[in-house]
C-alpha cells in the first residue's frame, strides 16, 4: 500500500443464516485467509450474538471478533457487562461490542421498544463502559438504575473492549460521538454516507468507524453484480433511507420499490448504476479500490458481507482482495 493510500482493516461478516455445520469452519477459514476481523450479528429469531462470539473466539487463533449489535433494551446492562467482561478477559484484545436500538419492528414485537430509545442507549453505553472499567456504577437514570454495582476484580479484563454504537439517525450518530468508542454503520455504506454520518458523529477523540457492505468478488464484474442483487431486496424500505439519500437517487429508488410487486422484483429492477453503488462488486482489483475509497472517507474497518447460497465459497472469493 502506497503512502498516498488510506489504511484500514478488512473484516468479514458471519452470515446470520449460515448452516450450523459451517459456523466454526467459516470463522477458522476467515482467520486463516488473513481477515483482520470477524463480525457476528444478533438478529431477532436467529443466533445469539454473545454465544456466537464466545464460540468463534475459542475456535480461532488471532482474528478479532465483533458483536454487531446487541439491542440495549434486550439485556439488563449489569448482566451484559458480566458477559462482555468474561469474553474480553478470556480473549484479551480480540473483542469489540456494538450496542444499538435494535430494529423498531423487532423490538416492538417482543415488547421491548422504549419510549425514548436515544435516552436508553446513552444511559446503557455509559453504564456498560463504567462497569467494564472497574468503576462503581451508581446510576439513577430514566431506564438504568444501579446502586453502586462494581464488577469484582477477578472478573475484569485487563483492557476492556471498545464499545460501538450501532446507529443511523443524526441524533443517534451524535450520541455515538459523545459516548462510544466507535460507530457501526449497517449496509450499504458509501463514501458519501460516511462523510454525512461523520458530520453528525463529530468525534472529539479517537473514534473507530466500522462499515458493513454487501460484497461479491468475481473475475466477471457482471456476474458479481447479478449475484449481489438478491441481497439488495430490503434497501427500498424506509429504514434504509439515511443510507440512500446521500447517493442522490433515494426518491427514485423508493418509487421503484412502491411500483414493484415484490422485493425480489425490486432488486432485479434496480438500475445497474445504482446497484453498483449499493454493494461492493467486481473483480478483486475493483473491490479493493472501492474499499480504499471507504478508507479515504473515514472508515477504519470495512466488513464484507458475503452473499449465499454457499457462504464458504463466497468467503474464498472475498479473500482475493486481501
């Protein structure tokens, strides 16, 4: 990498629906290929984030593992701190944790959507960091109430993990800049979106930016783009508007989704120029250049999200950019 190029780390996402038999093999292969980070997800109805992290940390050699993300309303912060501290203690220097609001529909469906998600997230991250630092948490907030709890020295890691905020709205991004060590940005992440997000985050101290992106690497760029299209199905929904608006075609994309009979039809109808900007696709050199653009915009870790049906084969393709 030349001095003129921005530097960052490259990670890969463990797919939420990967077959059970492939979970450990995928993590070990990501480690062997040389990916810097492996991120696991906690989506409602799929596998738990902390258990996945514990398993892959124990079965890999050096790769850093991130949990992205834990919904703040889903776990009492004291017990979350105990679990996170244990992982960080047993696997020093290899853990990152992202906390967020969770998808509103999911959280409402389990009766866990607070009246003020922003207040809860701020209280939660502040308290979690306090506990992981070994300090007493004497908190009397709107949602978090702890009466001087302090983790026992025997349970504390020597160095606590970085705590990210997994958020997308301007107010939540500003909160991330105030209380978190980094921000986790869900896909799709373009340089335009990163620059806009950073104006809200406005970090006043070192702050990591981790970005997820749907990624397909193939020697034939057309085949790569076609393979990525099924993963673009959710992007016409309103939740993804903050990601699309900076690209300049949000209204047209939303109209296309409205007139499409299904999400599948929508994904296939997205113009090629737009689809190219919504995912990292192409030859190894083309995707490598797109990753460099993200680093230049302020991303510190690019996390590549493989597309099925054979995730381990897709992982081998992604590794060609390393």
